[in-house]
C-alpha cells in the first residue's frame, strides 16, 4: 500500500513553517521537540523528498516543502470541516458561525441584517470580526473564520461564493461643488484628478481606481484616508471628492455634514456584495440561509430605494 502521511505529521510541518523554530513549533503542537523532529523525518522518508533545511542557527522550508505545505494546509482544513460537518448533521442552524466583514460593509449592513438573523434563527450564534479583505480570506483559509462578507471584484478563486446584490458608487462632494452638476453626474478626467482614496489594502480603493483611469488620479495619491469616515472628513474639508458606496450614502453617514451625494450616470461603477466561505465548509445550510437573509433584508431594500 502506498505511503499516506498522517494528519499529525502534516500539522507538524505547518507549525514548523509558521514558527521556523523546532522548539516553538513543538510547543504549538503540544509535543516534545524530539517527537516533532521524528514525525517530520518520517514524513520526509515516506514522501521521499526533503521538506526542511536546518542547521544550528536557521530553519527553512525547501521549495518542494513549500509545495507540500500548501497541500498539507488544504488537507488539514478539509479534515476540520469534515469533523464540523459530522457534528452539525441533524442540527442545522445551531452552529457558532465566525463571520468576517470588511469595514466598508459592516456598519451599514449588520445593524439591519443581524436582528433579522436572530429572529429567524435563534439558535444560530454569530461572532464577528471586522478586517480588510485579504486578512479575512487568509483567516478563512486558516480555519479561523467560517464566512466573510466582502465586495467584488476580488480574487476569490477556490472559495464558495454567493453574490448577494449590487452596491453602486455615488459621488460625494461639498454642496455647490462642480462635480455635482446635473441630475446624474459623470466622472471626467478633470474631476478624477480630485478623487480621494482610502489607503492601500482597502478594496474600496481598488474599486475607485477601476471607476476611472489610474493616471488621472496620480496627483492625489499622497492624500489617503484610513477609514470611510476620515475620507468624508477630508472631502468636507475641501481636499477633493470621493466615490462612496450606496449603502453608506443611504445610511446616516452624511447627516450633519455639508456634503451632498449624487448618483452617477449609467452605467454607474459598482461593487458586488458577496458572502464567501471555504469550498469544503461544513456549514452549507447556514451559508445558504445567511445569504438569503442578507439578500432579502438588505439587498432588496436597497434596490427598492434605488428605483423610487
């Protein structure tokens, strides 16, 4: 019979790749250093390739080891999902779902959706984490989150993806700004030069860049905001204009400010709100139910407002 590595051996490799130190890796796996070393040696012998390079001072993963490492992570994640699936069978909508949400969605969608989720599924527990898209997807891959609410376009290859609704971008500027002329406004190059952005890492920054030519906004790259609220404060202070998601415009975010928001002429730039999970997730029922609840409670309401 062909050699098959154990999950424990694979977990040793993952821990060592993270720590690059045998002592700390062994502690993370709750075993002695000799046990971890022996397990890795058995893995290398069984696979017939060297996975780890080591000397008295340094530990590194070989190129072949890096390839094995990615497969090991996938196998361990699928194994954990299998255990969760077995535990959840026969008891749908009673799990503890770890949900990640990006900062430009969380404050506008969650207050509307979460009360409805609690009403429909009182036994479903949801814990939240707000973070940037890349960090949320990394935590999903590491089995530290179950689902994430993000905005597309974004690279979500290999994930289960449910697109929920479109979220158009609106132009926000001070009252009387030339960018607001007309019932539905455009974003010509001379206006794009004044476009303010969120800092690197926010997907809203990339969506704004996609809405116009990057060359048109190079002059403003030195002025970047760390949050949507800061971005609006910069606009109100007269530093420029901004593209803001419709869900933020329809909230109370612009109340008590001198800012005005106007819809952009069709076809308006947009982002697509989506729920994502590992393809091997054990919580398929919860994934479908949460997607439907968000779409019905928030997405359809946003669409209704848009057509009025």
